[in-house]
C-alpha cells in the first residue's frame, strides 16, 4: 500500500512537471518565432545605426529609401527597386494565369477522367513540391542553357534568359499547388450535379461552364492567389533563371541583404513584410467569403 | 489500310476525349518539358567532362561523383547531419507546441494560437533569415543585450557558424513540423487515453503506447517536410553560415558562377536528389507500416 502511494506521488509530481513543460514549451516557441520579426521592425525605427540597442524613434530610414540613400557604402536606387517590384508583378501575373489554367485542367482530368497512369501523374505533380528548390533551379538553368545553345546552332540567333525563362520556371512550380487546391475543392463537390446537368440535356462543355466551374471557382481562385504569392516570394529559382534587366524584387533584396545590416534594409524588409501580410490577409478574407457563399 | 488507320485514330481520339486524358495532356506536356527533361539533362551532364568556362563536354566520366564522395564528402555529411539535427529539434519543439494548440478547448483560442505559428511565415523567407543576422551579429542584438547586462565581456561569435545555420533552419521550417502534427492530434480521440488509464497505464505509458502511435502519421509527414528542404537549403547557409557553415546547396550554387563547373554542380545535385528520394522512400515505408499496424 505504502509503496503504491509513493509511486502515485511520484506520478503526480511528474505530471505536474509535464504540465509545466507543456505550458513553458509553447511560450518559448512563440518567443522564438516572433522575436526576430519584432526586432527587425523595431530597429527599422531606431534613430542610431546600431542594432545592439534602441536609442530613439525615427522615420529617417524610410525616407532614405525613397530618396536613393542606402547606408554609406552601397549604391542604391529607388528607381531600380521599383522597377524590380514591377518585374515581380508582371512575372507573377503571367505565371499565375498560365499555371491556373494548366493546374485546373489537370485537377479536372484527375478527378473526373478515367485513364491509365494516374498514379504516375500523381507522382509527377507531387515531385515539384517536395524536391529542394536548388535542384529545380539548377536543372532549369542547365536546361535553358542547353536549349538556347541548340537554338543558336540551328538558327544562328542567340536567345538570352529573361522574363520568358522566369515565367516558364514559375509556372512549373505553381502548377502543382494550383492542382492540389483545385482538386481538394473538386473532391468536396458532388459529381451527381454534373450528371444531372447532362441528363437535362447540357453537353459536357455547357455542363462544365454552368455547373462545375462556378462550384469549383473558389478553389481555383485560392489556387491562383497561392500561385501569385509563391511567385512574388520566390528567390532561389528566379535567381538561377533570370537574365540581365529582369531582376525581381526578391533577387534585388537578396543583393542588399547579402551586403550588410543597415537600417534602410530593415525598413525595406518591414515594408515587404507588411505588403505580403496584407496580400495574404486579403486572399484569406476572399476565400472565407467565397466559401461561405457556396 | 489508310481508311482503317484514320478510323482507328478517330476512335482513339474519341476514346481519349471521353476518358478525360486530353484534358490532362497539356499540363503533362508542360511538366515533362520543364521538369522531367531538365532533370534528365542534369543526370547526363553530371557524367560529362568539364570544358572551358565550366561547360559540359564529352567524353563521359565519373570524376565528379568521385570528387563528391572524396573532397566534398565533409560538406555532404555536414548537410545531412545539420538537416537531421534540424528535424530532431523541430520535432522536440514542434510536437508539444502542436499538442498545446490542438488541446485548447475553445475554438477561437485554438485558431489564434495556430495563427501565431503561421503568421511569421507569410513574410519572405529571405527577410526572415536576414532577421537572424541582426540578432546573431558581432554587434547584433543578442550580443548587445548580453554585454549591457554584463553576462559576457567579449561579444560571442555566433554569425557565420554552423550554429547560426542550425538556428536559421529550425526557424525556417518549424511550421512544417507543427502543422501536420497539429492535424493528427486534432483528429485524435482523447477517450483512448482515458481507456488506457482505466486499464492501468501511467502517463508515460499512455503517451508512448497510445498518443504517440496514433499521431505518428503527422510526425512522419512533419519530419519529411523539415528534413528535405533542410538538406537542400541554400538561402539559410548563404546568409548565416559563411564559409564555416557551407552546405551542399551553396556548393552547387558556386558551380554556376564565374569559375564554375557545371558537370560537378550537376553531380552534386544528383547526389542530393538521391538523399531526398531515399528519405522520401523511408517516409513512404514508415507511413505504410504505421497504417498497417
């Protein structure tokens, strides 16, 4: 009896310790997740150039980046940064349009079609999501080099990497994400609705545009927004497939980040964080509204 | 004969139309040209010799693979062990965190605590990694804080070390561990735990024999999702590691610069792919066994 009570006491002590740990762990984890971001934002407002201690509030660094100033040592041009941002928007828009069409098509084929080799296609769609970015990046870089070399040999004209190569690369990694999101939506949809449309005399084309498409539209839209965000954020693959004059914002920012820690870079980072948070917030709100309407 | 052929083509066309394969064709073609073909080219190039300016030339050779497992073995090993360590730390931090989130009673609290994990990851990966340069630098925030409190007299060297890379990788990929585990703990029926207690199990036993096995699919998915991008990391070691924290991703990148060596870069990347594929296989088999059990 006594031994048993001792064991129970120990069990209770361990449990209390475990419960404390279960509270402590999330607190430490949340601190770990948020501290770097908060420090970055904080020091973008620091009146001295130091990131070791905070000495006062200023908006100087924000006005600097609008006035072509970027610390003492590095050349910086607001115009080039804005141009990179424009390039990012252009690449993102075109790549999203193409990958949304291609991704939705394959999602439809996989959900409704009956043909052999589906598991192989599943693998093909799954791989771009899991293989490391650097592998995809260098394989595309080599591929474009080989393709352009052959083209020059055959036609005598040289083609250089540029928007077309970046867009082709972005479409390739975006297709899988669009397909995954669209397929989830298709899986939720009742196929009887299409059959009903067919029974009522609609041809497949008409049944698709009048029944299927409106129902999967929220999935297609959220897939497109995901693709757009991934496109805007991508650095590694763009870095390896971009050419002269087609620098996107992440590639431009990478050039700054690599150099040194300056308050101006902190200010640019803070602005970029704000933009992407807003963008995703809006897309989530739209998804929520679209989902509640259907 | 000719008519027979055209008829045949027509029925086949009709069959494809009906089966929906036609709809899949353009996407498959795209992925073949821009995904499969490039990987095949990398495979071929990895066996070619290095020409002037780092380009690939005939004849075929195995020397790049030899160098990968000889000169660069230390970096390959470092990449794998850093990725492994990242996975273990993410699991140790992520499991209790996911458990904490999914056991909140009120739905709203659950959503907020989950949101607090996801939100930092809406910011660009480059910027999230850069933030650690501010914290870990010689004249960074952590050193500034420790010096002013008086814990240390000399600034600690943290940036441009393997430690910095490890911190950056854990920071970069922690949500990939938390989200799948959260999903499986969320689905877990806690009555099983009560049953285990009723049958005389203590806490440790209930966790090890009931909770852990039933949330194993989430754990396995999380480990795969953290390990794979960690092995192939390029940005994190590039911004935080310096030369001491060099990983295989940086080595590959270097082969595509001015004094590069494309075939060597290709061989390195094929070896990395093999590591990734191997870990995917382990994941698939472990998952299958887990489901079977």
